[in-house]
């Protein structure tokens, strides 16, 4: 689960991290009202779940009402197009009006899970305001890390060392940096974050330490115990097909290709996407129907896949265990009758009740259902069909 920048700022502020005054609005008159309350120089920022806002023209520095009106009107009336949104862009429904600050130096800090060491790690860098991936590639020594004890969390000495590594010498500024690090770690633990990031944390020309941008992702499996996060959830930013899948206990993630995938098991689904790419195709989705899928659930899975207009073919890859092959075969036949397959569906089945499943498909004699001997055969056939 993601939240908008203005919501991440709220969580940081509650944790004691200093952030500039701001207001969130959804209309031009409200933006003007926010400016009149904040005053001076402000920054108008589109609130969307995508990066590249500045380069796309959706972050504007304004010092008068006319400039705020122009920026707000433009952002609310146009879709933001960046490298992360694709050419179709994304609609802007909310704007953050925040007090602008005069920046002397930008820093980076984040808390993420280190899966190799199986514990959270705090990362800080003097090179803030840019993508950390770029820093990691070009100057990895610029990133200082501290791994956290799974039960004790952030130690005082670690917090002090991380703050000092930013090159700060003024006692008040060091204290401000430590407050930001501690607050970020507190938010990470309190809300079961997968990522908690401040980029940039800045030192202003007046010597203040402030967090002026933030990004947070949360573990979907833990949101049930965080009412605050549930209230922050913005369903308008969700993929419609992914929401439909969740209602039927299906794991679905939309991708950019044209070959739909219906698989049981996350590992098998990833292997299926890999072999599609190996044979020159591009997967249109990740879809794991799970081990206890019903005929109704499988039919809904086909409806979801076929709702994607980019899909020109489907690869069904089932290794029958709890989810029996004949259940999937029955779902395939029912879906063909109810929905109507207008694209080729290549089917690879192995495991429990596979012989009965193959017989069901053979007896149904549906031209769009194409049997495959094994996974390589299936990938080769579906890639050839959509080429």
C-alpha cells in the first residue's frame, strides 16, 4: 500500500520530524485559499503515485496568487506524463501547497528491509534530491548504512553516527538530523513499512533541518491492524483490475505486455513470465489463482485478463495439487462459453487429475484452447500466436 506525499508528511510530523507548513487541496479556489493562509513563497506539488513530477512540470514554485492559480489550474486539468506513468499519464486529483524554503544542502535518508540480512537498514547520504539508485550506481560510498536489531531497533550511537556522516557540525543541526532519523525509524516500525524515505532532507540557508519530501510504502498484509492507514488509503489510485482480483482472492498485477498469464503459485507465475520473455514475448500480467481456486474464481480470473485490451493471447500454466487440473479445465470450458475467447489460450496442465482435465478439454473441442506438452512448448506456442 502507498500513501501520498502529504500523508507521509503527516506521519513524519506526528513522529517529531520537522516539516514545513502545508495544506492539501482538490480545487483551484482551495489552492488560492491555502496560499493566502501560508503566504510568501510556496511550492505546488501534484499528489500522485508516480515519480518524475518535477521534470513533468507538476511541481511549481510560486510567490503570488496568480502563479498559484496558473499552476493549480494546469495540474488539475492535465494528466501527468512521466517515465513512471507511461504515455497514457495519470490524472491529478489533489495538490499539496507547501511553504517553500531556501535550501543550502540536500540529504537523503530512508529505512528499508534488507532481505539478505533479514532486518531493517537505515541509509543516509549527502547526495540528496536525486534518485538513490543513481547514487548507488555512480558513487556507492556516498551511502552510509546502519542495520537495526530486530528487537532493539535503532541504537542511540547508530543515530549519532548516521547524523554525523552527513557532514553536519552544528549541534542544533545534528540534533535536527537525529530527530529526523529517529522519527523515520519510528514510523517504519509503527506502521509496518516496506519503505520509509525522506528525499530530500534539507538544511536551509537559516540552518534549519527540514523534511520537504517523503515517500512511504506499507506491507499490505499488515494494514488490517492499522486503522490510520486504512483511512489514508486512496482507492482512486488503485488499478481497477487489481481491486477486482482482490475481491476474489486472486493475486493480480498488471504489466505492459500482451500475453496474459493464469498460473497457480507465485513462484510458478514468475517462472512463467520468465519463459515467455525467453521466447520473445511480453507478459501482460502476474496472476496467481492460488491453491484453493474455485471454478468461479478461475472464470473471474479470465474475465480480468481479457478486460486488458492489450492481451492478444493467454498462457494457462497449472501444476495441479490442491488446485486440481480438472477444476481449471472446467473453468476454461465454462469461461469459453460464458465470456467467449477471442484470443488463443495455450494450456499446459500437469499434476492432480491431469488426464481427466485433458480429456475434458479434448471433448469440449474449443478451437481457441490449444494444448501444450510442457512449459517450453506452451511458451513457444503462445509467443508464436501473438507475434
